[in-house]
């Protein structure tokens, strides 16, 4: 125990002490993890973890608890958020389901699959079916879960359909067509030929558009 720990909270804090605390907040090795509900775990170099409540501006460390100072952990959480390394309150860090890149998403959606800008799908994107290897063209991206969307008049949902059961039932549903099946007429794509298939998102891998156009052109 150092002497400082026992200093009564009523003692004024000198400017130079505040400066030192700021410097430590930035320089000391600490790992900040967003837990949700504006709570952050701050793990220090000494393998001690403190809990910071950013809404209440409280910390579980002795500095805050006994001296009521704005401790280095509170400061560090603020720095990490400002510099974009830790999600702000209301968001959590998740990984892109394809490449693992870190993304900050709304807390209430954190348990779904998420994709970075490079791997997100939008209508017009080309994908590869992981089950069959087929190339498909995305025509719609829904925010409904695979276990909530029924396939036609069948008893299956997109999540329980054979070949889809290995994928996350919470996956969003993606509608896609086989580009080879689209018949081009003078009036544009023939609508009768356009049969849309529903997939759980993670069954489809995005593929580079230029590769696909080359493939299709060579047929
Ligand atoms: Zn603290
Ligand atoms: Zn990605």
C-alpha cells in the first residue's frame, strides 16, 4: 500500500497530479472491453480488472472508490472510444463472419452474423453457394431471420430446409437467382425465368464481380 491510497478525499488534488494521471491513462498498458449497457472492463498490466460505468462515470478501482477522482481507467475508456478502438455506449464489437475484421454494431443486434463493407451483400452482388459451389446473383437482402421465413408452402423455414441446417438460424435471409437461368429478351430479363431462392446469409460467400463476369463471358 502506498501512502497516497490513504489520503482523505477532501484533500485538494494538485494540477501536476492531474497531469500525471492523464499521462498514465494514455501510456500504461490497459485492455478495454465493451460489455454492453455502457459498462467497460479495463484490464491493467498487473492482471487486475476494473469495471467502468461510463453513464454513471464510476470505476471500481481504489482511486475512484476511496478518493472519488476521475481515475486513469475512466480516462482511458474515453480515449479508446474517441480514437475509435472501443465501441461507444450502445454498441458492441463483433467480428465480420467472413474475414474477422472488427465492427461496432448496435448492442441489440450483436448476437446476429455481421459483415464488413467488403463482405456485406447488396442486390447485384455475386456470391458462391458454399454447399454446391454454384455462382448466384443476389436480388434481395432481408433483415428477417432464417428461422422466421418459410419456404413457399412447405413446412420448412429457410433455417430448417435440408442443406441449411448447419447455418445460424439467426442469419438474415438472402434472395438469389442463378444468372444462367435468366433469359434475356428484347424487353430485358424474362420475369418467368427468374426463380428466386432463399438462403441463410452465411451459406453464401461474396465473390469478386470481375471474376464472375469473365467466367460468364467465356461460356
Ligand atoms: Zn479506475
Ligand atoms: Zn469481412
